[in-house]
C-alpha cells in the first residue's frame, strides 16, 4: 500500500482504537473510525507478541496487508482502519485470513458487497 494509505504514528492507532467501533472475528479484530475529511482510507495492522515470534508476526502482518491492498479499490473513502491479528491467525492459510478480512470489512460497512 502507498504511504498515504497507511496509518503510521502510534497516536493514530490509539485514536482509532479509542474513538472507533470494533468488529471481531476469531482470527482478527477490526477497529474503524471516520476521519475528519473525505481523504483516502488509511489502514494499519498490529500483531501482539502472543501470536508468535518475529517471523510469525511479520508473516501474519504481510498477509493481512496484502488482502487489504487487493480490496482497497472497493473501500469507501474517509476511514481509518486498524486490524488486530489474533493468535489463531498464525496457524491458518492466506485464504482464511482473506475471508476474515472481507467479512469484517463488509460487517463494518467500509466495503460494499
């Protein structure tokens, strides 16, 4: 994803988690908050240490980012999204993670379909 499509600073992640709504799935949690303007939707992914070692966490983060990158054109603008990867996501394939991301995006109303 391009730089303007990503959340970067810690305070941005905290704002989304505090001010936004959340939707849960066994593999992921999605936090979504509206932005002040109608700028591009920005996405961030966090993976806690309980998911596994650094290699496992980075693999999980890359899988979620790739799914969101492919779905990005279908997302509504003006949102900040934070995906929190849960422990079970490290043990499943990319297809199951893709399904989880799409389910959460549809449930949140950020993606149609």
